[in-house]
C-alpha cells in the first residue's frame, strides 16, 4: 500500500509539495521511490535556480534508471537537501520526511490549485494500475 500523506499536494509525475508559508518543500512520492527502487544519486538543484511549473527541477538516479523530478509549481530554489549527497537512500527510506529534495519560494500560489489533493492522487494511482 502506497503511503499518501493528507497534508501534501501531488503531481501526475509523482512529486509532492508541502506548503509552508510562501515556501514549498518538494520531493518524490512513496509510489515513485518504489518504482525507481534503490536510489543511488540525487542531483541537487542550485540555490537561486528559477524554475517554471512542470519543468525539470533535478534528476534522481536509481539502480534501474535516471528520472527527472519536475517542479510542482514555479519558483526559486531557496534550499536543497544536502543530506542527500552522502545519503541518497533517504528518498527511499523517508520520502516525505528526511528524503525531501528542495525548497522553492513559490512564485504563484494559484498554481497550487492545479495539483491533486491526497484523495485525487490515490484515485489517480488506482487508475494507473488498470
């Protein structure tokens, strides 16, 4: 069973965002980390990088593949999770906690309305399996 926290918003590409004021903490979902299997490298986005919604934020490499991580909303990278340099497996072990990837200063909170809530994301995953 995939873990889908109720306090997050989700993308169809399996990223999540936790909104904290005007900053969004971003990572990949439990579903995504399971699909990727063992994560061996996370390319951290540069602080100050400006990114548009749905554009490539960074790259995650697993033993199986290399996958893009897309920005759930437009913004500017204000912090990257430096713990992932030495411990990329944190994304597997704690995707919604210690395995977060970046914090974005959100450009437009209106874009949050385009994301899925937890119930919508759960339904989306069920539809993908059929």
